[in-house]
C-alpha cells in the first residue's frame, strides 16, 4: 500500500472564499427554496437564466478548462467550492453534468471545439451515462453503426437542458467517444420523474443518429477521468447539503421551545448534533483532501476520491435525516425546504456509484482484497 | 515555506550542527545530550529563549526532530512521560513564573522528572471541579490531604500536576489551585489499581500531609480551574492527534487481513472497508484541525478528535475480535503487570478490545465531550448547573 505523498492543503484560500461569496449571493437572490420546490410541479419556474449567469457572467462553466482552450484555468479546488454552494442551495443548475462530467470527458479525450462552447457557456452539455454508473464499471449501451449511433441510455443527468451530448459508444475496435447535437434527427430525450427533480434525469434514445467522433483513441481513459473528477466534486456537493442541514437544524432547535425551554437545550438533541457536527467536519476534511489531491495531480487521487464518496454521501443523507427528525412535523411539510435536501442527498448517494461500490474500489486500491 | 521563514530554517540547521559538533549524538549520555539540546533552544522551538525554545513557530520542530533523528541522537521519552510533555510543559510555559520555567522545564525534558496527573478523585470524575483534596496554607508551604485516582504512571513519576481545593467557602470552580507536587514526599502513597485488562497502568494516590512549597503553585490561588482547563485541552489534542494512514488500530486489522487470507469473507470485507474509510477520514480531520490550529492555541475543537478516536478504537477493536474468530477466545496475559507507558495498540486483540473501553472515559468522557462541542462550538444552551453559585462546602455529596 502506498502512503499519501506531498502536503495537502485542506483549508480554503481567500480567492476561494471570494468565489464562494459570489456563488452564494447569486443563489440567495435567484434560487429561493420556495421557487426551487416548483420543479416538482407542472408549473415550473425556469432556472435557465440562473445557470447562464453562473456559466457566463461568473464564468464558472469553464473552471476546469485551461485558459488556452477558452476556460478559466482553475481546478477542482475552486470547482469544489462551487459544488459546495450548489449543494447548500440545492440549486437546479447543470454544473455537474455539463461543466464537470461532459467537460472533463472532452478535455481528456483531446476534443477542443465543443469544449470551448461548453467552457464559455454558449452551450450546455451532458455525458450520456446513467447517473448511477459506478466507477470503473461502465458498459456502453450505444453502438456505432454505419449510419450513426444507435441505442438507449437511461437516467442521464442534465439531458433536459443539454444542447450537446457526449456519448460513449461501442465501436468496432472498442469504446469511442462521440458528440451529438440535441437538434440531431432521430434523437429522443424523454424526461422521467426523478426522486430529485432539482437534478432531473431523462432517458435518451439514439436511432442512427449522426455524430462526430472526438476521442484520440482512448475513450476509456476519458470516461474514467470524468467519473473520477465527478466523484471528487460530488463529495463537495454532499458536504454543502450536509452543512445546510446542520446549520438550519441548529438555528431551529435554538429557537423552538417545548416544555418551557429551547429544545436544543435537551441533552438528547445536543449529543446528536455534536455527533453530526463531527461527521460534517470529517466530511469537510475528506472532500477537501479529494479536491486538493486531484488539483495537484497527486497519485493518491483515486484513493482520496473513493474515500470521499464512501464517506460524504452517507453524511449528507444522515444530516438530512437528522434535519427532519430534529425539526419534527414541520420538516415533513412540502412548504419547508428540508425535503429538497433529503431528495438531493439520497440521489447524490446513488450518483456515480453507491458507497459500497466505492468501498469495493478502494479495497483494490489499498491492497485489501475481498477474497 | 515562505520567504520570511527561510532565515529561521537556516538558523535552526546551524544550531543543530553546533549541537551535534559539541555532543557526539551516539556516545553522549542521553540525559546530558537532551540537556544540551534544551539549552540550545531545540527542545520545543516554540517556547521562549532560555526555556528550551527560540520563540519560533512550532511547525519548525519537525525539521529539528528529523535532523537529530537522522544523526542518531537520543530523543526525549515522550511515551513514558506523556503527561509531562503533553500537559505539564505547555501549562508551565503558559502560566509559570520565570523561576518555575527555569526550575522545571529542563528536568522534564531530559526525563529526570517524569510527571503524572493528580486530578480525578473517587468523588470527582466528569465533575472535576467538585474535587475534595484540600490544600491548607502553612507558612511558605501548603499541606495537602486527599485521594486521587486513575493516575497513569504514578508508580514511575517523580513529579505530578495537582489540583487541590484551597478555599471551600466559594463556589467549586473558584476555590481551586494548581500545584506541581513532588511524588517523593513521604506523604505520597501510590497503590496499583488493577484494570479489566489485568494490568495496573493506573493507580490510586493517597496524599497525607504532603508538603508542597508555595513556590510550586502554578498560577494564582483560586485560578486552578482556568489553569487545569488549559491542560485538559492539551490532553484532548494529544489523545486525538492523528497517526499516518493505517496508523493505530486499523493498521493491526489491515495487516491481519493481508497476512491471513483464511480470515477473509465478503460480509466482513465490507465491514473492514467501512472502518478503514472512517479511520482515514479521522486522520484527515485531525490533519485539517492541525492546519487550522497551526497558529493558535488548542480550542474545544480538539474534543471532537478525541470523540472520533474513542468511537473508532472501540468499533475496530470489537471488529478485530470477530475477524479472528477462535483466536479471539484466547488472551495473552492476565497477570498484574505495571507498564511504564500507555499502549492502546500493543499486545493482542483481546487486550486492545478491553483497553479501548477506557478511551471514551479517560481524559473527558464522550458524553462530556459532546456537551463541550454542543455548547462551545455549536452554541447550544448550556446544561442546568444547580451548583454553580453555591459554596463548595454546602454542596450535597
């Protein structure tokens, strides 16, 4: 087993704090929880403008793209801050599908044209894989034929909002990576009711759809990189979800009175919140370590990502559970935003591999074989 | 390292070279070498000049330790004098007089003075401030009477940090004073306290008319609680300090898994990976805490690390027993041994399992630590304290 090398910086820089402030301000002004809840109903509020502001005005769609390719030339440390804020606001913006999954796949594949349009925010992308795909376990359900791509991919995140799909497809000599325009003929996107409608999924059907092959011969590596980066950054979102849950719960139990005293003065609740705080703090360290190791190109990144996913996803769910239990009845209402966070937390736990997938992967990485 | 820090690093290198040139690290008597190291300001670099340090950031200590270790120099016995290094020294340097620093820090560092902690009592555990050991002024001395308990290493200690009641007529926190007590005083009696592991790492200490000079009083009369709190925060950080990856309890289990394929099964494997992940995350959390505290004093956040450590140690040592199956039915040694150091991961799985039960009790129970986090970190309302304003002598006991 290899020991981690280099010194990880587990704190936030002033620049990162400033970035956090601007993202938090945008969501506070434009993504109020009661507006977000409308995504579950027929008369939906439209958040396209929020995404456009985030992507273009704040210039965050190209965070992970080098400046030479039209991006901001930042890295996962900064992108993680954005994801933390997306989690904290359960913001319905396709940052993960477009600016992370599709972008990193194209970047690693060596594609530049679509990448530029994603980086500048003029187009929104989606990686055509089921959101639940575990790391290293991808099998193509789309194949490359003589007259285009054919096949079906279920549960694709960000498909509804995508202008362009990045599609891993089985070619005659192995996996290939293609781009497909949303406007292409014989492409059908069918939205499905999602547990988390703030990150809606859709099924995507291809029937001889024209496409452009964009990989440089190693589409497998591009997919692995996108999944790895996605795992690293999803942990940051889970941290943000957990932070909202504990902070909101703390404010509530200090205010809510029963038996003539604040319910937060009861030791049964104080101890649960102390334990939860420890978990959320720990998730913060795990998520930050993953973001920092990835940003530094540290060889420990796969271990850091697997640890972060195995740990942070459960913490987000636990924080949402505690948020609901310690609020009591009010948290079961549609009106109170706790449910938005539970739905995001549980969906995030299944996204990019459930915790047991990451533990199994980790076992291989640290030489603790199952049998 | 920043530009400003380079001159410090160079200066330390030069001092290390000078020390090694004057004292052959491989031939010098360890105590003599450590004394010279102390005098050179290389013992605790963050301490003031003349008191074992140079007043530079603590982060430079590692550089000094590494250079001296590479030269084969004797290192201070931190393991056998954990109370001295982790608690007494930081407290002496924080509140001691110049004279006290001069008198006590050097022998502590060289190992001449091993310390133990005379805090807990049969009637004052979690409620430490209720302690009943009395210190009564007699000229230039204090006469101390009482009983202390859970005193690790008292049988090897030359000195003790002691908290005693000097004023029973004020509320409990206000009547305490902190002393450095000489364990060779004829009134000090140390009796082994046998534990569930069979050994006696702890002791009961009976204090009968023990004479403590007022010159050994640390901090003002009545300030003992404040001084003790500084020390306890240090203890919690010391106990909660993270190890390298797979350090501590998880390393034992991981090694067993790798070396004994016969132990492996799918259900147990997922359990193993769960505790591996939690151990790694605890390590990272400790590392991040250290980065956050790098400049300042340890605060209540240290309590969180100790809480995590205790929970994990118990979970993993229990898991380890199940993993070993039949071998878990056996035990290595029930005799009343008196170890000279605390070793949570030493000996066999059975010992580790039993010893870990103390981790959530010693140095602040996990319940008290949860209160500390809830109140001081999360700002939740404090527990009701019915005894807060009542003179200690009037409390029900």
